[in-house]
C-alpha cells in the first residue's frame, strides 16, 4: 500500500517532504531535536515537550513499540514528531502496542522519511522556530496561513495546562520524609526516585497556594520540570518566594531550577536551540567530577546574574557551552539543576542529587 504524503514547513520557509505517520491531520509547534539513541516513548510522554515538534536524530524509531511502564505522564502533549526511518512493527514481547497505534490514539500527526540529519543541522544553524506538519494541505500558501496561527514558545505559559488537576500521593504514608512536589509538568521517574529513597510525596497542581501545601506539613519542597517560558510564570515565582521564606529544603529540576532563579532575582532567557539529549557533559564544580546527563530545555538562567548574586553559588556547568547547569543558595538548604537526574531516558550519573536532597531533609 502506498504511504500517504506529508509536508513539514518551517517558519523560515524551508520545506521537507515525507510520509505520514500517526493520525491524518495537521499539527504545529516549536520544532526541536533530541539526540538520544533510545527512549523515544519517554521523550514523547515528557510534559516538558508540550506544544513542540520533536525531531529524533537516531535513525530508527518505533522498532520496540510502546509499553505502559515507560510512559513519563498520563499521555503525550507533544505537537508532532519527525523521524527518518519509522517502524510500524515492533519486536519487544512485552510491548502493548505499536508506536503507530500510540500516535493515532493520541491524535498526533507526524512525518517520516525525512533527512533528519539535514533538518537538525538547519535547526542548529538557524535556531529553534515554529513549524507545522500536515497530510491535509497540498498548498504551501494554505499551510503558511496555518503556521501563522501557532503561538511562539517565548512568552507561553503551559504548566497550568499540563499539571495535575487534583493533588495525589505517591509512596509510603508512614514515612517521616514528606515532600511537597509542585507539579509544573512532573515526570513519573522523578517521583519514583524520591519514593525509592524513602520519601512520601504529595503532588500539587502548579497554582496551589502555599497555605494549602503547608497544611500538609511537608518536610521539604520539590519544584518540577515542565514546559513553557519561566519569565511569564509570575504565579509560580511568587509561590517559590514564599517557599524560600520557610527555610525548608528545596530541590528544583529544569523549569523548577529556572523558577528558583527567577525568585531570587536571576533572569532567564530563551536559548538558540536548547539542550535535548542523553549525552550532555556536566561538571560538578563542588566535587570536580563530570557526569553525562539527560537534558531537555529551551530556556536557561543568565550566567552574569548568577555570578553577581551574593547568595548564589554556581555548582554545575555544561561543558559544551559553559552555560549554568546548577546553583545552590549559600544561606539556606536550597539547590537546583538545569538537567534531569531522574534520567528517563538516559544515564544514571546524576542520581546522587536525589540522595543529596534526602540528606538535606534529614539534616535540616
């Protein structure tokens, strides 16, 4: 059977043609790429990718299907995917469905048979930009009109749209370590790592007032990853400021790291094309050791603000571009990192950070 054609149009007018995967339709968003060699299901179900078109640079996608235990959220919120070679069949015995079935059931339109190497080189050169994928429009002019409707990621607040609607619990309710997790788009493996270290977690919606979280009497606070622009999340920054005033242990990851920075007066900025992959080298400046990390972010914190802040110590740096990858507060038990120590997918080099968080709680 002949494959249905699909078109990928970038904001700068660049066009790629390929074949349809997933649902017949049209989807637009900010295009970005992930260089990981494995873990496509974890990537597609990571809420941090909300509203984005994800290009996977590894050649073969779909060949091991989909399994429920590897989902990082209740369902994908990505806009679309772009792949080179797509497999509609899979070889893993315990997979529950094919990636094609997964995409169709979640209403995701994607494109395959694209020269992803050429596309990624273009994004690396020109920067992240909006794009649109369609199997419906033959006219590029009509597709351009649809692309104009796609909002820019800069200035976009998305966490309140993807977070839990009601609080929920994870872990042993008899534990003495109670962690209030503020959900800006939290990944399930973060909760697994906290629970594995004895924490009892209550996950709160992004806009939960501090008074409601404090009523649970948590030992500490966790600020999660998530999508969107931290600079427009005033509600979250205000809450983080209130949490800081409690002098309780705080650990932030990715967006949580950026919100912590904003709360102490460090500005954030949109990166040229971001960091997304599972082989990013980070140096821990406290130990002098390096670690290979999993990353997914298009925003970062301003180095100059961090260096000039009297109460901030830069703890981690990205060895590829020297961007700030971790900070801690000198006057209270608070720290955060820009990358993903829960590593789903990715290496486990950074999981010691969860141990550090538990130690902070126990020693506070």
